[in-house]
């Protein structure tokens, strides 16, 4: 927009909740604990957010599982989480939860590099060499499913803006139904769809007018 990065859902209200910390100032990777994440998710539930973006991954946790399930089933919050694309598949929580929209990164051609047999995902979205902000007012090209997750969360916000009555399950099904096949010759990628924001939004608007 001539000033910086323009969001996918520019009219959305953002609620940033800091639940992680950097162990070293120069290291972009951050760490979280079950306690800090639980407090953050609970705060988001209390504030009645409609979309919960979790661009993180780690070991399964019973408390976080209960909070996320409550957010989805009781508060109708659509939860989008990043798939860990490298390392131990056992650390793919909360994207491993069936009710969560699990997102993996793709390049500009729609290709997915992650081993999908080890890390099942619901959707693929742009997340490789993405232009983003960095500390001290700069920009850089970075990669990872965290960026793809934010991309999908923005699309979810657009869909809910068009139809606030959509449930988390309806949002998930809509994105999968309108997604495009992933450009990857791999049997594990058959069920994976590349998110198509235009087609998903077109279907919501068409249904609202019909």
C-alpha cells in the first residue's frame, strides 16, 4: 500500500497476545510454556475473538487441548495452527487436533516441500520466501508454516466478515471444498488443498445473495 505490508483482511481488528519470549535477542525463534499459552488462549476466549491464530507448534498438552476445544465448540472460535515442517512429528500440536485448521507452507507455484506423510495438514498457503517485517523497522524474506497460518487466518476473517454466522466447522469445510489441488506428485498430498481465498469468498457471497 506504499507504506508497508497490507493485510489480507485490512478491516479486521487484531488482538495481539504475547505468550512467548526470545531466549536470545538476536534469535528469531521463540519459546512458550503451557502456562503462558493457556493464559493467552483463555484471554482470547474471554475477549470473544472470532479467529485464533496459533503460529506455533509443540508437544501435546491436555490443558491446552481443553481450552482449544472449548474455544471451538462453545465459543465458535475458528482456530488455525501451523504444522511443524521439520523435526519430531510428535511436536505437531495443536495442528494435530482434528477440529483445528492445520496449515503447511507452499511456494509461489503452489508446491509444498514438507513431508506430508509425517505432518498431515488441512490446507497449504503461501509461506515460502514471504516478505515480512523484521525488528528495527526493516523487511526481509522469511519462510515457514507460521506465515502460511497467518495467511489462512486472514482469509477466515474475510469469510466471517461476509457471513458472521459461519461455524468453525463450516469455515474449515468451505476452505477445503474451494481449495485447489496441491502441485506435488506425492500420494500423501491427495487430500491437501491449496487455499483459494477468492473462490471461498465468492461462494459465501453467492450463498448470501441466493
